[in-house]
């Protein structure tokens, strides 16, 4: 399993040098540029199509020995020069480039596009402040970069970064990085070896309008797939006056070899433990996770919430659908008291939501959960797996909107799941000897304006389905002293080691009052 967290979190968070007062934006004359050449997205698509007909050849670093000497500590000494910050889109977007290093060793070519002409940015040590004793001082001219990032005003931090394989991420809306997106996932949790195609080239398009999005083009290359990407990146203010990041992504993909599965719009995140840990965690913090659930808006309009787990073994769940309307990994719990982490602030981790543009056809949202005993590894992956795109020679285009947000839009007519707890079954007060060893109690809390004015006599009922086992003592009721909060709970008695799939929602008459809660329980470990 590739540790995106080790690569991206360590390198992507390298601070910019502190700037006092005004800072200088780079003029292109300060940066060595290659000769101009015509460029368009159609040109890039043609290049990807031609490459897919050729055998894969990985781009090699010019000085691999030197790059390997640029360890984590050495990398921290390298600073991109503030006066070489590239101002694009009427000065609205401030771009800095990442240096190569041991944990980001693969060269990425960067270019600027203006009026249909592209010019490559040539790597030169003068773009960076590099101590003379640092191994990077030996790197050859023109070696390339590791990626790029978009800076906040003042250049003290970034709000978007792209570095490592096809990973990219945003800290919006709370200025706190968390999960990452990827350009593509290939053979994730598959019998075939997983591949990590890379963005080998980026083109950043300049324009004069300050309200225009930054348009980024990328060439993806891997053993089994080639892709041409167009990404529009902008920040927008939400109803809470928070800046969220919106991306419009178009990916023209070509399979040069057959694969087991392709993941469209994939995410990588971390879930160690939450409200119902598998066992008493060793860490003192009550919860540790970047995301706490997978949200789905199916093609039929059903809204589903699947709380994340730290399973005893690698687990893949496929949510079959046709033309999905949206999916994403969310951090719904924003209560600091539930984490108590004042260092990395898990309560501020962004949610990410995908809205397909056009019809994606048949397929499934895959949720992959891997066991972990620490917070430094990404152990959760989610993506759309198309049903008919895995054979050599195939070409498909997928377009989608990607939002880095607090929470995606949710209708007032439905209640959201806000908590899932699991404990010993049976009525309170019984001794352990009096309890069934296989019985657990599951408690789900829903919250929403749709509960306004309802009480225990209003006919709200719990609709529940399980794949195996016996359900007892199901009930649902308004939580005393809490506005618009409803609780559902039941006991499940299931022996054996096979997982139990559960599905529940609240209903009043013929109308669903809540989204559908889905969970997978491993009886001996939950």
C-alpha cells in the first residue's frame, strides 16, 4: 500500500518563507522558459491516444543518486523563492513549484500556456533557496519538478497541491489538509497488482480575467493507461462565508492493456477509529479519522450513508448503480470535543463530493477499507468503477465536478445520520454472565428539520433489514432535550465470523424521513 500520507503530507506541507509587507510576483523574464509550441486540449488528447498505442516507458530522473540523497530533513531546507512565485489569471492565482526529493523522485515537466502557446518551465536552482551543503545543490539543470501548489495571499501557506503519482488535494474550507484525490486508480484491492500512474506533465493556462478559474492540463501515464486531463480550479464562498474549492475535471482515458478494474474520481483517506472503536484504542484522543463516512446519491435518487470502519481484514464493498448523481468521503462530525486534537485538527478535515457530468452508465461505487493500527497510513479508498471499461484498446471520457467542502448540499426534507454506536446487547443493568455472547446493540442517531413537530406518537418507524442473524428490541424515538434528533436502536444476535450487512432508515407512512444507513458488521471484532 502506497503511503500517500508519508509522501504528500510531509512534502506538500513544506512552508513558504515568511514574507513581511508586500511580496514580488515573478515576471517570466525571471524564469528560464523553453521555446513556444502550439497547445490545446485537443492536442493533448491526440498525444495521449498516440502514447496508448506504444509500450509504457517510465520517465527517468536525470540524477537518481542525487535525488535519493534529498531526505526528509534535507527537503525541509529547500525553499521556493517567493520572488519567483508565478502570478496567473490576472494575478489571482499564485503558483509555486515543488522540488524533487527522495519521497517525490519522479520528474514532472511544468509548462505555462498563454494564447494557445505552451512554454516549458526549465528547472534551475535559482528558483529555490538551497543551502550549499544540501545534496540538491548538485542537481542538474533542467531536472524537472515534483509538482505544484497554489498559494494563499501572503504566500505563507497553500490551498491546493499536486505532488506524487496522480495525487492532488485541497485544504479548503478550513485550511486543513486531509484526504487526497487521485487522477485514477488501477487494480485497487484487486487480484492484479495495483498500479500508480503518474501525472508526468502539467500545463497551467494563464488568462487576464481575475474571475476565471485556473485551467490546468495534465498528461497521465502508466503501464496500463494513458489519460489527458483538463481541470478548472477555483475557490467559491459558501453560505457560511467559507472558501471551498471547486474543480471541473474532464478525463479522456485510453487503456493500453487490460486491467481488472479502473477507479474513476478516486479518493484516499484515513479512518483509525471513531465513535464505536473495535477495541479500546491505545491513543488518548477519542476519535482519529480524516473521514467518517461514504455518502451516496444514487441514480434513482436514494441517499445513502455508510459509516467507515477499521476492519479486521481488507474489505471491499460495491454499491451497484447506474448513472450515479454523486458520491464522496465526508467528515460530518465537526465537534472538536469528539477529537480533542489541537495539533492536526481532525474536526477541520475537508469533505470531498463528486458530481458526475453526463451519464456514466452502469457500474458501482467501490469502498475499500484496510486494517490499520495508526493514523499515518491511508487505509480507505473510494471510487467509481465502470462496468465495461477494463479492456485494452478502450477509450472513454469521464467528466465530473469535485468539491472540497464542509458538507455537500443535503435536502431539508431528509434527516442525516450523525452518529453510530455499537456496544454489548441486551437491556442495561444485566451482568456479563446474563448477556448473550453474540448479541450487540446498535444505536443510530438521525438529525433533520423533517422531525420538527413530531413525537413518539407520530408514527415514525424504523425500517430494518439484515443479511443474517436475529433482530430484537427494535425501537425509534425522539432524543429527550435535543431538537430534531431521533434515535433508532436494536439488538443483533449473529454467531460465526461472516460479516453481517445491515440497512436501516426512518419512515412515516409511505415517506422516508431519513437517508438510508448501511453498515457491515464483523461479529467477532465489532
